[in-house]
C-alpha cells in the first residue's frame, strides 16, 4: 500500500472530499489521500454461472464485456487506486470455475501500477483466501471488512451491514449493495428501468440507537453537518436492484432509508430526478 490512506500526501489532514460520478457510467472518481481513485460497486463476476446454478437460466457470459468496460474506465480516468465497494464476485463461497477464471483474467488485465481495495460484500465469501493463495495476481490488493474503511476524507463500505464508526466520521460515505434503479414511464404508458445514483446526507436517528457509534462527533453535536452519502449503482447491468420509486420496495442496507436525509436520484447521464420518493 502506498502510504497511510488516512493522511494527505503532505502528511497533514486529508483534503476536502470530492466524489464525482463518471458521466454515463456506474462509477465515480475521488481524490483519496493525494491519490486519484476509481470507485465501482457490485461487479458480480460469475453472475451468469450463478443464474444457471441457482435458477436454471442459461445466459451467455458477459465477462469480456464487463472486463473491457472496467479497463476502458481505467484508461479514461487514470486512477492510482481502484476501490471496489463490495460484491466483486457473485458466489457466496470461494470462487471457482468460470467465476474464478473471470477474476483471474480481470486482475491480470488491470493496468500497473494500481492499488486495489476490495471491500468485502455479502457475496464475497472467502475472497481474501483465494487472493492470498493465487500466484497469478501481481497487483497490490487490500481486502477490508464489509463494515468498511476510512480512506482519506472518504468512508467506503458495502452496505449489507452497519458501517465501521470510522466510516461515519468521513466527509462522504460511499456504498453499494442496493443496486439502485428507477422505473421511468412515458406518456403512452411504456416503461424502462434505469440504473441510478442515490445521494443525500446521513440522518442520525438509526445510528444514535447503536452503542458502537458513541463518540461519533456529528451524532453528538447538532451543529455539525452529517456526512454526505452516495449509493453507487451496480456495475453489473444484469443484476436486479432496489427500485427507488416503486411502491412496496424495501431497501437492503439496515440503515436505509431511515439513515438517509434529502435523498435524491440521478441517472447515469447526470439527469437530476429530484427526491427519489417522488420520481
């Protein structure tokens, strides 16, 4: 790892956080401790194999397309660090077969030098064991708990469990897991599903009820602004998700929607849809 991710390149406090969506892509860039980072969530390598095993549905592999899209993003944004916000793989256990092959080719194809941070998602099982044992991966890969980690002024987690308190102390909290999307209907009744960004600020209520967050400053000092929160759309365009504007849908993260204030939805092209409940 290149230095302490909690400190700036000059050794002082971290600079203000800027998390910027990449236009037309389910990815964002951020400056983390002096490094340019590319953030993606829910890659779900091996998803098609999972569909065959779990549901008996035969779908051609989209692995080459996923890989080329991520490589094109790396070429476009030139990151020093790739941050995967959970569910890099799809199977719950150790990757095998087509899934393992997809991941090996992906890691071999990523540009060097590139530090990779993998936040463990609920689908990532024993991914750190496989990465430790693999002789085919030359990249520097750090696997962190799904509760997340503070990287400079940005806190990252997957979203399937309560975040680490240090994550909530950052200026911006980024997570995946929800696969947020919206259903849009036209004037003649046609509809389509679009992946979406969900952005707002954290609301204190659900966090104040949990003892592990005692001491988190913005929960105890009303004059402090809560962190901004960004729910990143799924990179894998085949997976389902949380329909933000469909009645009866429930969120997957244990702290959403109660922990979200002023939540707004945006399409991948940057179109602001406004408050997600009224889209």
